[in-house]
């Protein structure tokens, strides 16, 4: 017999002894487990109290699930399923005591129902706490606007024709009146848009704050839209009007016209002229320390995004009508 053959046989024998050892170890563990499961034991399990039969116009306002610790006794086999399944006890709220703000679950009133939840061989030894309070509130409906949060940059020559808005522009929220009173709007998550050169129509998730997470929302997301177009700059000369001049005075001022620089969409540019603007100076604003008339742009077209006066002070001379 060669040395190599001897090594193979020795290794095979060692593996067989190891397998026998593992088998006996497993059988020992299995027998110990069966003995343990056959004996009586006492365990304390946490059972969640799950509301049922709650009125449709009421809602539980506690965020933390209510639970009780139930100490039970029985054979290990009988207790095993309560470890495997999630322990939940349904609570019929139509059978609970209540006042204007809360339902009250008590061990003394609900003990029979808890005992019936377990197999007949299980003994319920104690329940802790013996009283559980469920605060509730009336459920209301409220419509709140959606506020679009956008950080945009535009390609050269492009800008917004109108503001960013959402579709729908508002959502419906359902929940406790006490929480709804604090909710006046809901925001979208911040949207970053770069080098915009066309109209926008993109989906956006709502920013669900902790207070909103307690409510039922008609939408979890909206569409953010905006009209974008090419923009250009223009200049018009607008006559200046002086208002609130006393009847016995004549005011002579210079210049009589002021250049107004405006910024508008290319589409609207051709239809804009000086008659769409009004520039005024208020005589009543003159003081001993103010030697100039200050023109103000009081009217501009809706299609103009921005407009600015090139001159902000006018020289003037006052004379009397009697001279």
C-alpha cells in the first residue's frame, strides 16, 4: 500500500468520525429542545392593540402604536406560535368607554376578550398596563395650495413668461382638525433646473413633513409647469406728468420725457410702445431739503417683466399764475 493511499484512508476515517459527532450533537440539541417545549413555562409578550370599528369621522392621533405586556403560561409547544406570529389584539372601539378627547381601554373590561384570544390551555397571568388611553380627534377635510420650490437658471436670452406653478395647484388633506389647523400649504421638494431654454413640465414630489405624514393626502406628487420664451430689451421715451400741483402755481421741469428700459418676451416686444407706460412726479413729495422732482413708473404693461427709468431726478422751476 502506497503512502498516498494510506493518507486518503486516514482522512476518510477522520471525516466519518466528525460527521458522527455532528449528528450526535444535533440529536442532543433536538432532544433538549423537545424536552423544553414539552415543559410548562411562563413568558411575557408585547401585544399591539389594533383599533377596529372606529367611527369614520374619527381618527386616533397618537403616532406611537399602543401595546400591552401579557404574561402567559403554558407548554412550550402551545406558546411557540405567539413567538412566530406578530402578537396583535384587535380592539373593538365601539365597546370602549370614551369622553370628548379619548377612548379608554381597561383590563377589567376587556379581560374576557383577551383570554378568548388564546388557546384554552394557555393561562393569562397578568396584563400590564391595566389601562390604555387612545387620544382621538374629529377627522376633517381641507384644501391647501401647493408651493413650488424651484432654483432655476436660464440659457442666455431666455426667461419665464409666467411664474412656476403646479398642476394641480392645490391638494386635499384629510386628518385631525387639530393638525389641519396648522397646515396652510404644502411645498414641493426643491427642484434644480439649469440652462432652461424651453417651457417646463416635469413631475415633482411633495415635501412630506412630519406633520403631513399623519394626514391622508390626495396627491404625493404634482407636475411643475412654466412657460419659457426668448426675451429681449427695449427702450421707449415716456412723457412725464406732474400730479398734485396747486392751482395757483405753474411748474416747469426738464426733461419732459424719460427713457424707460424694459425687458419683455420677444413675442410681446412688437406690441409694446410708450403709451403703455406712465411716469409721474408727485408735487406733494417736495420738501425744503429736496430740490428735485423724483419720477416714478406707476404703470407698465403686463407683458413687461422688468422696467427701469434711466433718470431718477428732474430739475424744475416754480412760478405763480399771478406773475
